C-alpha cells in the first residue's frame, strides 16, 4: 500500500469519525439563534452572547 493511499484512508476515517460525533450543535447565540458545534464567547455572525444548549 502506498504512502498516499494509506494517508487518504486515515483522513477519510478521521472525517467520518468527526461527522458521526458532531451530529447536533452544542451552543447557540441568544441574539440570532445561530447554532454552533464550538463554544464561542461572541457569535461570529451578530456578536451576541453564545450559550450552551441544554440537552434535555
């Protein structure tokens, strides 16, 4: 197996794992209600406060 073929398989596996893990957003802007998978202090869209989504 070539180096690039091996690397390609690892990258594809990593992308698949990341997609499977990030199914639902974890944070939301309280101003514009945009949802994110990353915790921001301020929303990149409207600069409103970003809070964690309560997963009940």
